[in-house]
């Protein structure tokens, strides 16, 4: 009896999670610009429309640029911070980690406004670069969290062995630390990229005239006739996201199969 | 100056001295062991020689060069880590070749050098084996090969056989000694296993609480320990309280309580400055105590068969601790008599 209730609860939960998302692909192939049942017929014209939409493609390009740069910079910073926190006896490491993670708990809208004010005070122009800076504040804590977990299983003797065998700190990083941390580094890159790619509020405040994809989509919602195209775009993003998540999960398992401790 | 010269080296962690004003001199080509219980500072001393820790004071020099400010990657030492620290993302060949990058060898030269080293540690043909497919003994060999292939002036070994089972450990001891003779590199071994130290080393330094107690050959350590701690730590030994009656140039007469008045060679008192009326400890190894009819009467309280000889605990009247004896006698409960040959008794200063 109890099991049955739990089963129904789980089913309801999954439906609540995924049914709304499924509307995206369904209506993106529906041959009508009105989002309503019954479906009127199959078409790919909304997808074809995307191919000719230069503004959308420009916004997509911006989002990819911002996402890549944010992912690379955040992961680099996250890597050094995670290494410092896990491998050295640092005074105030816990407090420092707390401060770095704080942006996670500050509402994005507050973060966006404060950064906007700061850039104004400094007389710096709004651009994709300012979006990257804002996104890094959000992404670095994610990166640190992922990488700390990875470093905790890391045998420090391996780096000492490398030094003992004649390699300096930098070469040790390239020849030992980075390859062994690679699953963590890739997971961090994926996570920070998706976070940046998705992010709307901070980008909305800081992007100036260059729209990122979420901002472009937000703009399109004002035009009802553009809605099916937005759904087609959403369906593509959804597919790519799911593929990335599966890839990340496979990478993680790859990392688990090969134990990384030296002993 | 000695090949490895350690002078007044001190290192403290959080105010507690772990290595305390240690002096040590090791000669080129020696197989030297630092022996002591865990926490005695032997590993910290080894890590200071490798460059992973910096001495608070004192100097370390190798082959005439002061090492204190030389980073680990520029020292002429290589280390076999206790955990072996085999790079898990590299195969056996690449692990061994890891430290040869800066030599800029051609592909053929590199292969020849690694293959020769694989032969030395008897891992021929295993170059392509992945790190996680190696047994404990093979990991140990890879760690050794990876360090030796760099032709270090000094090889440091941190409890290298500790992770192996007993049988493998004994095989590796013989092999380690053979490899050292073959390559002629100075080996400095850290271990808490006295058997390992005794069977492998030319000389041993016994450490306790950050200090070196005695530096000697295995035989000297065993036969002439210079203090109660060393005697206790190396093998088994029996102690008897005694008082010095008379010392001449050649003999010393002591009142050894249960053992009666004993006259032993004065050389057996060592150079501790023991004088008349001093309270001392007389020490004797189990295998030097003899069963004989006219000795001190006792009863066997336990007998352990060990093959050619057995090990006994013998209770004698007036002494709470049983005497350890190695030899041949009756079963548990037998009445026996023990003789303590005076020339086998070693006099040590009593702690009190």
C-alpha cells in the first residue's frame, strides 16, 4: 500500500518535471503558430526559419563566446583555489572558501544591479566582457565545489614524486596534476559553460547592446507569431543540453573506473 | 667530509621538535638504514634530505654541496615512496621514463635505458603494463626503477617493503641488496622493521624521539648495544639489575643479585664511564643463555617450537619477568637450570 503511494508520488513528480519540457519539441513540429491542442500537422518550417534568423544566430554566437570564456576562466580560478584549499595548510581557508561561495547565495538580480552600478561608477562600457565578469562570479563557486571533491582523492605523493624526478612545479602540474584532474576539469568546464549559457538576469543587466541567447529569446516573446520559432530553438537547446549532461556523466564514470590514488 | 653529511639538523612541527640536533655521516656506496619506531623522526629526516621539508637549523650536504636551499627537483637524490606513488595515468615504461625528459634522449636511447632498468628490477617485457594492473611487488619494482634510472647520487627509500607480505618482503630484501651492490649507488633506507635493517644494511642509525641513539654495524648493534633502548629495540634481550664491586683494566666484578657475583671482561661495560658502586643493567640475548645442570634453577612456563631451536620463557625464583631463552629443553612445566656465561653479559648504565 505504502509502496504504491510512493510509486504514484514518484510518477507524479517525474511528470511534473518533464511533461512541460516535452511540450517544447511537440509544438515545435506543429504546423500552426498558435500553441493549442489539437495539433494541426507536422512541419519543420520553424526550424528552417531559425536557419535564416541572423539576429538569433548572432545572439547564439555571443552566448557561445561568453560561455566558453567564462567556463575557461572560472575553471582556471576554481582549479587553483581548490588545489590551495585541499593541499596546503592555509590559515583562514574555510573563511576564504565561504567568501568565494557567497555569490551563490546573493540573488542574481542584486548581483546584476551591483555590478551595473560598479561599472557605471568606473565609467566602463557594458559589453560581452562585462557579462563574462558577472558570470564568473556565479560560476567560480560551482567550479571550486566540483574540483575540491576531485582533489580530495588526490595522492599528494604523486606531485612530490614528480618533483623528486626532476620536474618543477609548472611541469608537475602539466604532467601529473592536470591529467589526473581531467575528469574534474571537464565536468567543471561543462557545468560552468551551461550555467553561463543559461544565465539571464546578470546578462540582462550587463550585456548592453549585445544580446545573449536568453535575452534574445526573452525579446522574441513579445511577438506571438515568433513563438513556434522560439520553441524550435528551445527544443534544440534541450537536446544539446541532455547530450552534454550524458557526456558529463560518462566522463565521471570514466574517472571512477580508473582510481586515481597512487596506492 | 662524508658523502652525506648531516650536521645539527633540527625540525619542529607546531613547536614540537621531531628531529632534534641530529648529526649523521654516510659514506659513498653505503647501504645505510635509519631504524626507529613510528614517530621517531626518521621519515622527517629523510624528507629533509629529499628536500620536501626544510630544516629549522643545521645543514645537510651531499657530496660536498650544501642542500638546504636546493629545491627537490634539483637535488641529486631520488626517492622510493612508501606508497610507491606510481603515476596512475602512465604505463610502466612511461613511469620509468618520467624523470628522463630533461636528458633529451633519442627514442632509441630512451628505450635502451628504460629496458636496461626494467631488466635490473626484473620486469622485462612489462613496459606496456598499465599502472593499475601491477601487483604490490611489481609496483615496488617500478618505483625503484623510476628512481634508479636517473642515476642519483643517493637513493632514499621510505619503508619500501612495508606494504608487501612477509614472503615477498624477504625475496625483495635479498634483491634490493643485490641491486644496490650492482648499481653501487648509496642507499638510505628508513624502516621500523629491525630485521629488515639488520639484514640489508652496512650500518644502522637507531633513532628514538628525534635523536640518534647509536650508529653501528648490524653486528655491533646486536652484540654491543649502547643503551637499554637500543638493546630492547634490536631483537630480544634479558636485563638484570647489578651493582659494580670492582673494576680493573681487564675484568669487572659485579653483584648481579639472582645471578650471584659475576666477573666479566671490563670491555663488556663499554665506554659509558661506569665506575665502582654504580648500579648497572646486565643484558644477555636469549641464545646466549644456556641450559646446564649446575645453573640457576627455574621452570619452563612456555615453549615455542621454531625448528632447529625453540624459544622458552623460564621463570626463576625472585624475579617476576620470565627469562627468554633460545635453545633446546623439555616441554612446558619442566624444571631446568640456566647458566649466564659472563663473557656474554653486557653492562649498560641503569636509567636510575
